[in-house]
């Protein structure tokens, strides 16, 4: 496989992972040529490895796919793109190689780098069908959250006591989750398959809009029943460029909670928390 085809393969796989079953569905659902500035056959040629996009067009395609700029998926696409341009991986490896021991990195930068690496290794992406399963109803939604954050086998009775749902409803939810490859369910016990992983949130795309809306509805109802532990609020004026920079810092800060997470903690001495960092735009000029 030549480098252009390797890039096309990564692009096609990323498109599928973002919830678009085929190239034409993606092209039409994001607005077609008006949105992407190219004909469908041109995009199709990229996935087939017949041509490479301009760098600015690749950025637009990534945005249309819902791939965040600094995410592992973005890095994989960009790496494949520059490998195809240069004909080898040598120059890209130089950029991604770890800094030497003498590099001038502050303590906070070292911690941030180490944390980012750890989170990348722990992260896992669910399929769009698995997310659709999680959003099917309130019982399934809350059961999967509990099992995603708890290691080991849990009885139906324990899960019923924790979620306050009847055992029959919990058992039905567990069977559904097991059918989607999200949990193991045997007799009267269940075990989450991603308790030691950081499950990446579902990316917002036209294909995932309905699922995102259902998940958000379940989450809002859950938060209304939950106890607020802490909060911090500040109002600032900033440019959109600075907002983009701050959002990256905020995401890393929120993800730092995973460093303190331990799904194997004794359930008598630990609880499950939802950390929700939101930014609201006010006095908008738009």
C-alpha cells in the first residue's frame, strides 16, 4: 500500500468511527460541495488513495467529521497526511519523538506531557451502535455508567441497590449491554469491559446528533437527582482565538481527574462523580 492509499485508509476509517457509514452519506450530511468546497468524486478519490487534499482542506474535512484539533484521531490523520506528502515517516518521527533529558521543560509541562501520554494509552472509543445502545433508556444509561467506573463482578442486586432501579429492569439493561459488547453478563452477575479505560465522549456530528441529544437528556435528569460537591464560576471577555486555547487547557484539566480514578477502589469507601465543565457564551455579537 502506497502512502496516499495509507492516508485514504485512515481517512475512511475515521469517517466510519465518527458515525458515517459511507463516504456519500458523510458528504451529503455535512452540506456537500457548499460545505467542503469540493465535488464528491474529489473526496471519494481521497479515501481511495488517488489524491491528497490541500492542508487547509484537510482541516475543513476534519472539522466536518467532528474530529477535534488536538485529539488522537487528528494526530493520526495529520501524521498519515505528512507521511504521504514526504514519502516516508522519518520527518514525522522527529516531531513526535520524546524530548531529550536536557530539554528546557518546566515542571508543569513535564506533568502535562506525561498526563497526555497516559490518557492516550487509556482512552477507548465506542462505536456509534454502542453509544446508541447506551442511550436507549434511563436504566441502561445509568447501569453502563456504573459499570464503566467499577471493576470486577457486580450482582444484579448490588446494581439495583446502587441505581435504585428494580432488579428486573436492571437485568434487562444488562442483557442489552452484553449484546453490544459493553459488559459481560452471566447468570446474576455483570462486569464492565472498560472499567480500566477512559471512554472518549461521542463526537458531535450530524450522524450522531440524535444519540447525543438522548444522552444529554439522560444526563440532565441524572444531575438533577445528584448532589453538587463543588463549583467555580468566572465571567471574562476574551477573543475566540484565546477561547480556543483556553478550551484545550480546560479539557486537559478535566481529564486529569482520570489520574485520580481507580475503578478497583473498595465500593464501601468510594463514590462515582460526574465532573462537568461548561462554558456559556453571553452578550454575543452573533
